[in-house]
């Protein structure tokens, strides 16, 4: 019996598109004390790792390290919380060697 992956593929495309759209539309550059500009769109390379179990890429890990001071801001934002407060985000943090924030 042949499996139909159209539903899974469609769901992934929808989730990825929704996250990207929310990031572009609602992202604001928020300065923090460490002089880092918080911009969640900088974490777009991490999208496959956030939405699936794909390992984070080197680009994703570098972006996550750069955005580390902003992670609590993202966790408090209802638009991003579902991605940053998930088992996948914890796995990404461990894989990238970035401590998961305690906000």
C-alpha cells in the first residue's frame, strides 16, 4: 500500500509559510542590553529544525548563538513561543551548545 505524504507535506509547507510570514510581518528589531539587535527572522535557517527533527545546520547554530540574548524576548512573545518553548527548541539548543534560557 502506498502512503500518501501530501497531507504531511502540505502541513509542513503551511507551518513553514506561517512562521516565515509571522516573522516578516511582526518582527521588530528590539535592542537589548548586550547591543544585539533582536530579529527573529535571523533564525530562519533553523526552521527545519524547529518544525521537524532535522538537525540544526551550522548557520542555524551561529544564528542562535548571535540571538541568544534575545531568546527570553522570543519566549515571551505569543507569536514565537510555540517554536521556542518546544522539545525541538531544547534539542536545537543542546546540539548548538547554547544554554536554554531560564526567563
